[in-house]
C-alpha cells in the first residue's frame, strides 16, 4: 500500500516541475540581451546568420583625451574669449592653462608644455622684470608718545624687593579715604600703580590707595615682573 502512494507522489512532483528559475536576462537593462539570446538560439537551429549582440555605451579614454586636446591652447586651438566671463577678473587664460569648464588649470608642472613655450631668454626677461619690481622698505623709527609719559611700573617693580603687604613707608593712622572705593575708580591695578607713583608714591599716598605702606597701590603685585627677569 505504501509503494503505490510513494510512486503517485513522485509522479505528481514530476508533473508540477521544479521551481521556476528567474530569467537572468530579466530586469532593468538586460531585457534586450535576453531577447538576443533567444534570437541567436533560433538562428543557430535554422541555419540563419546570428544577430548582432546589443552593445551599451562605455567610457572611452580616447574621447576624453580628444575633449582635453580641444580645450588645450598648446594643441593649436585658441582659447575661447567667451570663457573670459567665467574666469575671475575677466581675463582669458594664457597659454599655460587648460580651460576646463569655467576654471583654468595650470600646466606649469608639465615639462614638455613649458619647454614648448619658454626659453632661456624668456626666463631671463621674467627674472629681470621681477627684479625691477622688487622694493626694499627701510625701517623707520617708532612713533613717540604724545603728552606726559606715565611712570614705568616695570622699572619700579624691579627696583623693589619687599613682598606685598610688608610696610616700608609711613602712613597716617587715620584714613580719610576709603581705599576700596578709591581703587574702584581705576580700570586696572597697573593704572592704579601708575597714578600712585605719579602723585608722589611710594613715599606719599595722596590718593589713599596704599594704606598699608608697602609701596604697591590697590592689588598691584610686582612679583610677575621680578620673575620675568630671573
């Protein structure tokens, strides 16, 4: 009973056939070649000449070279003046440039191209022109400051050796000026120190910005200037 059943199943599968294999010629761009294969097989069976296989356009270095030669002034084709509108400055590229679209590509690295248009004499003329345009600018004196010069705080810092906060100069025990408010009037400690020295410091503190008498106004510190010299 089992043997006839197996035979029937096998015959049924044979009748249905195997899975359909997609045509390799199907799909975008391959239908024409598939048709060609069918026509070729029919022609071989009938003895007729086989059809010509379809071709697709391919990249050609020869066509590219011809396009470059057509745009190369060194190849005997003059540059198109209409391209000057696309070139910066409105200038037509010289013989040392290959026009590609709206850009000029220099061929100065091409020995054969340069040798074809340049000579020893032309190089000498170019060198002479460059020398004629060469200008030597002599140095001039620095401009002098107008008005009264401010005290040199760097020189003052290097002339001192006492640390910040160590009193050296006598100050009044009764402070009539608020030192914090007086220092706030200056844009920086350097400006405060300059004003302090210009008004009699470090011996005198007429502005009330050196209450401890160390010779340094507000928060000005001579340490960085001293360290720069060591």
